[in-house]
C-alpha cells in the first residue's frame, strides 16, 4: 500500500482544574481514528494540546494567588493534569502544543501582522456583549434570552479599543464553502452555521483585547493582546512549523485531513478559521467534524453544575480500554449521547464480557482442553464434514474489514464497532451450532472436525481483534498473545485474508480480559463518587443575603438580649434535633429553652458555657415541653449543608447581662 499521510487534530483544551469524561470523548475518538489510519499504513500526525491564554485564565490565577503561567503549568503538567489524563487514556498523539510555547507565541505575532499588513485587520472600538467562559463576542441580537447562545451563561458589557478582523469580507466564500462542499459535517451543523450566523449578517470579529494582559502581545501596538481564538486556531499550523523554526512538517502535513471538534466550537472552526486562512492565502483543512456532547442528567457535563464524571474513577473501576470502547460503541459520533453508569456497565457486561470475552475464553479453553493448546496440522483446510455454517462464518469474517473500513472513513465509530460485533455474535452462534463438547466425545471420528471448528473461531477472533485494536490497543495485544498471533497476523492486510494463523497455532489460556461487573456494587460506588463531586463543586461557604426590609429602632429595642449560663443540657426524648437547656439568666429562677442544635453539639460540651438568648419571646410548646426564649446562633451553608454555630460569649460576662 502507498504510504499516505494523514493529519488529524483535537481542539486544544482550555486547562480546566477538573477534567471529566467529556474532555476525553473527543480525544479518544481522535486517537482511535489515528490508530486506525496507522493500521492501514498511513503516516499519521495526531496533534492535541492546551489553549492557555485569555481573561478567564487570568482571573482564575488571580483568585488562586498565583501567576497565570503557574496556574496553567499546574493543570497541564501537574498531578492528574491534562498530560496525565492523556497518558491514562493511552492517547497516542504525536505532538502536544501549549499556546504559551515560545515558538507559538512568536508565530502568532507574525501571523497577526501579516493579516494586518494585508488590510484584513484594522483598529477600532468594540462595544457589545462578551461571554467570558466561552471567550466569545456577541451582538445583542445573537443572544438567547439575554445570555450566551453557546453556553447559556450570563454575558457582560464590553467596551474597549480593539483590532478587528474583516470577517464580513469572506461571508460569501464561507457560505459557499459550507453549502456547496462537505467541508463541515454532520450536515445538520451546516444549516445551523449558515442560518444563525451568516445569513443574519456576518460582522467583523474583534481580534484583540486591552482589558487584560494574559495573552500574546500585539508586538506593534503595546497594550493589545491577541484574541484567544486567533491564538488557538492557528495552533494547527504553528505546531507543524508555520512561521517558526521549531518544526518542519507544514509542507508535509498541511492541510489537515480533519479537525474533530465539539459542537460548541463549530462556529469558530467552520466560519472564523477558514476566513483567516483565506486571508493568509493558505489551503483550508479538508474537513471539520463537529461531534456532540456527553450529557449527564439531561445536561452537558460541567464542573460548575457538579455533574462531572471522573475518568480516573471509571478507568480504575472498569479499565481504560473498557472505558474507551464504551465511549465510541454507545454514542453516535456527531450526536449527543446520554451518559449513565448503567449504560456503561451494561456495555461492558454484554459486549465485552459476554460476547467478546466469552468467545475468546471458550475457544482458547477448548483448544487447551482437547488439543493441549496446539491444533493439529491440516485442520485449517480440513474439507470433510464441511457445513454451511462454516461458509457463513468465513464469509462474515472475510467481508468484515471492508464493511468496517467504510464506516471508519465516515467517522462512524459506533457503526464500525457494530460490524465487528455482528461477526462476534455469529462466531458465538457458530459454537452452539457445532457443539465442540459433543464432537470431543469421539475424538477418533471427529477430532479433525473439532480442530477445524476451533481454528475457524480463533481466526475469526483474530480478525476482529485487528479491527478492535484502534479502540482497545492494550487489551487486543493481550488477546493476540492468547491466540498465538504473531505480528504478521496483526496487520491491516491480514484482516482481509483468511488463514493468517498457522493451522498448528498454539494458544494460551490467559487472564479474563473483561470480567463481568457487579452492577449493584459498582453503581453504589459511582453514585457515592458523584455525590462527592457535586459536594466539592458547591461553594465553600454560602451566607444568606441580608434582608432589604428595614426595622425601625424602637422595634429593635423591644428585643431583650441577655447573657445566659448553661447549668444543664440534655437531649429531648423522641427528638433528633432538640436539646433542652437549663439556664441561669440572672433572675435567680432557672430558664428553660429548647433549641434544635443537636446535630451540631453534644450536650455535655455546652454545660458551663455563656450564651446569648432573647428572653422576652412568648413561651412556645415544643415536643410537649415549654421553651422560654431563643438562643442566638449563626447559620450558614457549607458545601451544600446547613451549618450552625451558637454565639458563645466570654465567661467573664455575668448571667443576665444585657446585650446591646
């Protein structure tokens, strides 16, 4: 096969301090595509990285008390950061770019100046709306119910001196690109871009900021920094060596074969990106593919909502390959998918444990049991007792690669996997049709037939393993070892030709690659982890807002606040909340007050303390007992749970002292 080149990218990710399974989805898909292309013989460049500039980074760094560079360094290279996550998920990227890399910074300055010199960038003043989380500029008419149409969050007024890119100049060309070619897929994304952004009138794009400093400086105009999306989009070319000497792959790999991006950034990649490339007189990427979101509880995963799913927890519980497989087996790439723990566990138990796992373990176990692990010579081409089920299985296995390839070339990972599991299902049915255990009862008469059946099963499993290797690379290496498949039997060419395994193949009964998951136990553990994540996403401390209604001074003065000494404190029977206080209020007569603070205090810890109480409230009955007054406490919410603290006074304050 001719050695072809293939360049594929994921978007470079904003360094979030809480990475979740949604972040891995696009990268796992890109990795599977890159591995598939390498399998077919292509020379692949797979790029990913991090988008590290912008106002929200600067703000978060300030809140954390560190510099922006320290902030992004910790998230990208720190423990459980971006690089750690990609290592965990077995991502095979060839190159990783950070937009703070020096070569990228200088290249962006040169690119910005070239567009300026051409007249496509000009100076003006920006007045409009800005979404800080999305780093997006909007007009009033583009807002959805007054909020960002992409993320649904609040926007802020923005007014500052800025440079603008003449995006409107390229509106007609972009519209023709989208409508007349397959540049953007799925097709539904085209209608959205044209109808929502181009036809209403494509306005020039603000491409510099002066209200913050964390960005690439416009070197010919101090005080301006390059808009983050100009900075981010050109990474696809600077990482190949455009306008820098760091790399020398631009002529070799550009234009990109495909950009995989989430649907929320399709606008940037399908409108702004090609327009800027046109301005630079550069070739356009061949395709932008906008995939959907992983949804949880009906909404996009978000740290701020506390509905994120930790990939580290899932990988530890179920294995990295099982997680990779689930993401691409369960959800059509291009549509939104509803993530659930139940769906994950069912996919593992049905597809991997029951179907593929059982096929491998049953076949290798029977080969070991009946033939000592090595099949007899001649079993591959054994012609006697030939049955129709043999031809059906061989035909399914031999046509699998072509069917699979057709789906992979369209980025339909779910359909490609469905083709494989259709053959796996046929192989499991083939076991039942031939009943090897029955053939084994008369080895003299049926031994070669039994060996032929097992060979067919091993060879079918091998072909499926070759095509599954882009999705589950580590597990398929183990599968090949159990099958006795050498490197020549793991190639793309071998996946279409029957008989890559020798008929005297020796198998090994190895570990169970995909053990069944105890669903009830696993779901309980995952729900506990999700609850902890939601709690962690809550503000550390919430204070109730102050009341706007004013109380006149005379009314306030009618409240009698006094220091009281706790003489005794006991729980109230049949109540989980109430404690009964016997108090010295300075009158010489004990005062009884009931207070619902048992959740926060042990009675014995309060005896002897000096507290504050309002003593002129009318008596009230609580659990059949009379309460005369109310103890004063502070109430707030901490990590989503109400917290209460009694106001404890200095013991030097005598009982009955008036508080004012």
